């Protein structure tokens, strides 16, 4: 059984906060450089790949995916 991990997913483009439910409640932060960071606890690899599929469906270029040991603050 996998345990949940805190992830930060960075994409090119702007995602507004109204998309939070579609991204399973992840926090959304838009950066001044035009990138967006999605952050939060993801329960397992299947959920992570589901979120990455949603990013692909929106045609947003993926910049990075980071699994964090600690929960960083925005």
C-alpha cells in the first residue's frame, strides 16, 4: 500500500483557482513568470498519473514534478 506524498507540479501557463476541484483540490499558485504550481497531497501513483493526464488534456507543457518529504509553504 502506498502512502500519500506531497507533490509540487509546475506547468507553463496560467490555471485559475476555479480549476482546483478538477485537480482534486490541489492548491494553485500562479507565478510571475507565467508558470503555475499545483501543490498538495496525492494519495498514490494512480492519482498522480490521473492529474498528469488532466494537465496533458489541457495541453499545458509540464515543467517539473517534485515529490516532497516535507510540506513546503507557498
